[in-house]
C-alpha cells in the first residue's frame, strides 16, 4: 500500500454518514432559524427607525428659523 492509500483509508474510516433528522429535530431547527430571522429583522427595523429619527432631527435643526 502506498502512503496516499493509507491516509485515504484512514480518512474514510473516520467519516460516518449523517442520519436524517427526525421530524421533531427538523421542527426545532426550523423554529430556531425562524427565531434568528425574526431577531435580525427586528434589529434592522429598529436601526432603520433610529436613522430616520436622526435624519428628521438633523433636517429640523438645519431648517432656517422664519
């Protein structure tokens, strides 16, 4: 056996096939991704509102007094 054949055989021996997740595990994973997506959306919306409020304040501060 060549060295490359030995290392290839060792690598394949340690690789185990992944079993498909159970329906319960799939549901938990889907809920987790939905929670993460909702959290990111909430953060983006809060940031957008903060920027809009700051822009409104800046335009009001730069508006000449009449």
